């Protein structure tokens, strides 16, 4: 069970996932969470640096796909800013959205990673889908919806165990 909650890699910021990092780990496809990963929960837009990051990865041949539990209207806006396909209301940690995204992209599990900020949704979804997982730094105490903070006390001990793993 503990293996299902342990990310393959932990990084402080998504922009550290550069082409060299991914190439070294044989990752060609990224399934990307939105809130807390690409942007803060309360933000309606992604930063220009994130847009440039996504474009750099696409130029390097990395396939990108957004997977979020967020509402369609919010995620569609972010996807349009990045020019990426997406699945909203993904019901993570269930793996079905990951499998749908892989089918859409023509990717394979071995060279795919799911990137997200939550252990009990993103990391677990990756493990259940059979893809690699990358945990992006934990959000601050004022970020996220009220309901997300109901599960944070469960995630903090798990995060402390994984934060040294890179």
C-alpha cells in the first residue's frame, strides 16, 4: 500500500521538469494536474513562465495533456491558454482519465508520468494507472479550496517521508 503513495520523483516546481530531466528518465508524455501544479488554486490564469515552459517541452517532443478534478469551465480556460488537450472532472485518484488521455495521445504507460501536487489524488492516480508519478512541491496554507485542506493532515506525514526523494 505504501508504494501506491510514494512518488517516483519529488520536485519543488514544475518548471524544473525540463527536456533533459525527462529524457534522462525516458519520459515522453506528461499528464499534468492544474491547480497547485501549474497555477495556484485561486488564479484564473497560468503565468507566462509556465506557458513558455510548456512550449519548450512541446518543441522537445514531449506530449502534454491536462488532467484535473476541476470544473470544466475553469480547466477549459487554462487548457486554451496553454493550447493543450484536457480532461476535467477526472475523478482522480481513479485511473480512468489517465487511460483516456494516453489513448488520445497514443502514448504508453512506460514513458508517461503524471505530475501533480497531491499524494492522495495525483500520485495515487498515477500508480493505479501504471504510470510514473512526479510530486510537485506542496502548496502553502492559504492555497486550495476548503475541502482540499480536509485531506492535507493525512498527506503531510506522507509528504515528509517523500520530500527527500529526487
